[in-house]
C-alpha cells in the first residue's frame, strides 16, 4: 500500500479530526444554546440584566481563566488523558446546570463546565497540531476544526430555540447525551501517547488562580461601571491590575510557569490573540443585545429568534471550503482583515435599529457576520499556533482560547454596562435607545480588531501560505 501523499491527511488523521471537531462543536452549541435561552431563564429565576450576563460570563471566565493551565496540563500530563478526563467533568456539570433551581447554582455549574472546557480545548487543539504534520495538511485541518467550532455556535442558536420551546433546562441536558456519545468515540479513536517526561515540572496553580481573579475583576469592573460609583469602579480596576501584576510575578518566579513570556515575542501570535479577543467581544455583545431586542421588545419566540440568527451559520459551509482557497491565494492576514472589515460593516448597518424592523432589514448584518466568521476564525487559529514548537503547542492554544473567552466575557460586560446606563426606564422607546447605544460596542471592537491586523499588513508584505487545497 502506498504511503499518504505529504499534502494530504491520512485516514487515521481524519478520524481523529472528526472526533475533535465533535468536541469543539459541542462547546460551540453549548454556549449558543444558552444564549437563546437567556430570556426564559431570566423569567423563571427572576434575574436582572446584570445577573443574566453572569450566566454566560461564569462559563467563559472559567474557560478563559483556566485555559492556560489546561494547555500546560496537556503538555505535561498527556493530551489524550486530559481530553478524556475533562470531557467527563463537562458532561457531569452540564447535567447539574439543568437541575439548578437558584441563580447561584446555575452560575456555579456554568463556571465548573467552563473550567472543564478550559482543559478540553487546548488538549484537543494540540492533539491536532501534533498529529497532523505542519504545512498544508495541518492548515487544512485547523480550518476545518475552526469552521466546525463557528458552525456549532451558529447551529446552536437554532437548536437552542427548539429545545427551549420544551423548557430551558433541555439546553443543559442535550449536551450530556452528546458528550456521552463523543466520549465513546474518543476512547476508540484518539491516539495514545507515552506520558510526557515532566523533569520535575509541576502545574502552576497559583498562576491560574491569579489570572482568573484578574480576568473576573476586570469583567466585574466593566459590567458595574454604569451603575456604581466611580470610586468602586476604580477600586475594582485597581484590584484587577494587582491580580494581574501578581500573575506576572508568579510566572517569572515559577519553575513551571503557565506562560513562557518569550513566546509573546512572536508578533503574529500577539496580533492574532488581540484581534481574536476584540472580534469575539464584538460578536458576543451583539448577539446578547439582538436576543434581548427580538425576545423582550419585539416578543419573538425562541425559535423565531434562533432562525433570525441562522444566516450567521453560513460560515459552517464557507470556512472549510472557501476560506482555505482564499488563504492560499492572499495569505492569512489579508483574509482576516477582510473578515474584520465585513464585521464592522455589518454592525454599522445594525446601529440604526428600528422598533419594528422587518427581518429583511436585519438579514444583511447576519449574512455579513457569517462571512466574517468564515474569514476570521480559522486563519486566526493558524496564526496563533503556526511556527510554535511542539512542546508549546498546548500553551499557544491556551493563549488563543484565553483571549477568545476573555473577549466574550468582556464584550458581554461592556454591552451590559452601556445598555443599563443608556436605558432610562422600561418603556419601549427607552429600551430601544439602550439597545442602539450598546450596539456601538461591537462596532468599535471590530474596527479596533481590523486596525490591529492592518498594522501587521503595513509592517511587512504578506507571504502566501503554502497551498492548502490539493490540486
């Protein structure tokens, strides 16, 4: 039997990729389904707008705060072992979230589920980057992987609407069933590997706790800025900065740091992380406001709201098919820049939001955001891991996902703060004014992300990525 061509993935690699795509799809639909169910959860558990965003933020802070530890653990304790163990934890706490009867129980379950995802995601990504050879096959695999993640998020909106029609608790119970099937497939398919030589290295738990505290305090400061005193806000910001400074000190003194700061000398990696943070912050904030607008101002059902956002799911088709060809022809940076410009244009079209807009008025924004996701998410994943040594692939993946999750929490906190501050009462006109003002946040975030990537374009000519699609 002839060996696989160097520009193609082997059948074994495709089977591994399929399982890991299932995991990242699970994470995508888990977040998206909950977003659509938020108004129903608010009504059942009697949550304020500020408390409501913490149902999402608890997950992404657990996800983002422990992502670096998850990446490090994958490198030290074995990628397959970490992936399987934390998939079980994800399954258990997702089920517990569905049984919550108080808001604190739901927030706690979401935080624990986020921590589990923080260990799963970098382990899965590093399995791909260490199983598939660097070059066209790996780039192709990463684009399919990222496209699946974005597609899961988009399709989760519709699935969430369908499940919420039967009760919001089903958005927690459904991932339990999916996780069980995925666990069986992962046990059969994921490659085993010898336990990595730790050479006396441990895990930096103090670093993980300090960075999680810094991220949480930063999000809390932004979320409460619109309805608390300037002194309290300043104190919270100071506490966040102190926690981050403690993280830096701990990392510099630790024998086994979560982050080797030398990796940040990779300018492309830093730009990818910053642009990813801003891009996801914009979309998370946009989706939060749109769901509130359609459900609570317009009175749309959960299913109708989900279908309104379905056009964003075009990325599930374009990311694995069109994006590789565009990256091959124009290079990562130019493709990402184009996607960010499309996102900014989409948000700008939505800012003059009307009280009785027909769906046709919303559709261009939804389609533009779908195109933006297909052009941004996958190429950023490549940029965030390309050229990184194999022993630090877990770290690189952890940095990227930390940026994305912190961006989600920050975007939610920012639009919540602006919306609360701009809404003077509960009349339809005041609610609409609050939504319009809050929509400036995602527009600004997308514009800043485009500026970050554009700076890289000006600094150097873009070299086309090696061919991704076999001719």
